[in-house]
């Protein structure tokens, strides 16, 4: 089962957890200690991109190719907005010097997560697709991976003894997710019914995914 499909189990787990907690109990009222609150421009751009990506899948499931193409275009625009917002936070001074979370690392890691979700989601959508939608999916895949590669490079270039120190733990926690991404694309190439253009797009994506995994592992490998 691919990484993207595994993520579908999360909402059910949350629902079951809520059902097991009685209303008004101490557990129900307890706030999570590690809750991350992103700057609004970052969170809003991420939400728009996620919504567009969901619409792509829904439109394709309903056979509405033109709508899927429009949603892919919207996704790419929102992805650019998210990337710009995260980069601005990399150089922004924290509003609260005593805050336990920092907007720069939290924002960057959230956008990198968005881009990885996009890669694994779009990789699954080439199955049995031909024509114009394949080209549009390929463009969305390239956009997600190109933005991700550039953002990764910017993070890795940060001084590990200075600004980059705040990124170390969070980035280390993401290393294993690149294994999932490589596995997802590898399975798509092995099992899905792909047009020549779709196979070409996924083959190129697999090479870039492996390169990203190597880059992150070299810089942050080993976990915590």
C-alpha cells in the first residue's frame, strides 16, 4: 500500500479517539503541548493548495478532465504562494523570543510536507490516464519537486551553528518520509497502467525523488 493511501487512515483514528474520550473529561480538555501554529499567510496558502489538490482527485474520479486541469493550475499557483510565505519566515524575527516554536522552521517543514504530499498524490493519478491531463499532471509534479528542491537547498545552506540549528531536529524527523516517497513512485511505475508520457514523467520524478532523499539524508540523516 502506498504512503498516500496509508494517510487516509489518520482521520478514522482521530474519530475513534474522540469517541473514546468522554465530553468534559480532563483528557478531552487537555491541549496538545506540541501544537504548531503557523503564520496565517503560510497556513492559508497551504490550505488553498491542499484544497486544489483534493479537487484534482475528485474531478478525475468523476471524469471531469477540464476541471482537473483548472484545479492543477490553481494548485501550482498556491504552491508558489506557500513557498514564498515560508521563505519570508526564514528571515523573519520571532514575535515572541520565549516561544517554544519558531515560525521559520515550522513554516518551511510544513511547506516541504505539502510538496511531498503533492508528489505522492499526483504520482498515483497517472494510472490509466492519457492525453492532456497527463501533461497537466506532469507539470504539477515538476512544480512540486522543483519548489521542494529549491527550498531544501536554501535550508541546507543555512549555517548549522547559527540559523540552521533551529531546523536540525525537525528536518531529521522527515528523513524517513523520503523513503516512502521513493517507494510510492517506484510502485506506480511497476504496477500502474501508464501512457508513454506518464511513464516518462514518473521515471524523471523517481530520479529527482531519490536525489532529494540523498540530499536530506546527507544533511540531516540519523533522526533525533
